[in-house]
């Protein structure tokens, strides 16, 4: 991997408070809009605030997957709920906090210490988290798969 990468995103205003994001590097476009708490906000469409929160969450996942793969950590599932907090600070709106709640299922209790370390490493190495000013809090939940009886 080289030391520098460029990611291109094109934005086109559609109407009202809505636009479309696409990229020559990607297949699918994404509708974006002002979120409902703001004047003329639109429900049901991705907002910049959702995208910001999603960037932190998806970076945690992809970083975890890379480290878990390199560390040979077996796991059965990974999912993560993320909540981004928008606040007014010094008269300006800022995303001040992102709460990550990753849930990881591992096949046996013996993998628990390694899974905890890898999640912590993933949070520390996440390039999006390392690029923003918002506080990122992680509250992981790791459980061991319990096979069905019978």
C-alpha cells in the first residue's frame, strides 16, 4: 500500500434539500439530504451526520476485519450500532461524539482475551477516528456462541 490515496466523490444537487452522491470508483449512488431536525429536512434519506457516523463505524469494522484476519482470530459475527451526537459548540454545529457498540460472537471462551485486544487495536488504528475531532467511545460486547442443544 502506498502512503497516499485519493477517493473521489461527486455530489449533484437534485431539488429542495436533496442531492445525489456518486463516485467513478463505485457502482451505487447514494441520496443525501438535510436531516429532519433542520428546516426543510427530509426523513428517510442519508444525511451528512449519518454519513459521518457511518464512516467511523465502518472504519472500525474494516480495521477489525484486517487485524482479526492477520491475527487468525476466529469469529462468527460482527455488527456495530453507532450513534453520532451533533451539538452546538461556540455557536457552530459540530459532531462532538460517536458511540460505537460493536457486538462480536466468537466460537469459544478461550478467544475472549484476544478478541478484546483486537477490538481495542482496531479502535486505536481506525484512520477515520484518527482524522476527526469528535470523541469516540467504544462499548464492545463479546459473546461466545452457544450451540443449540439437541
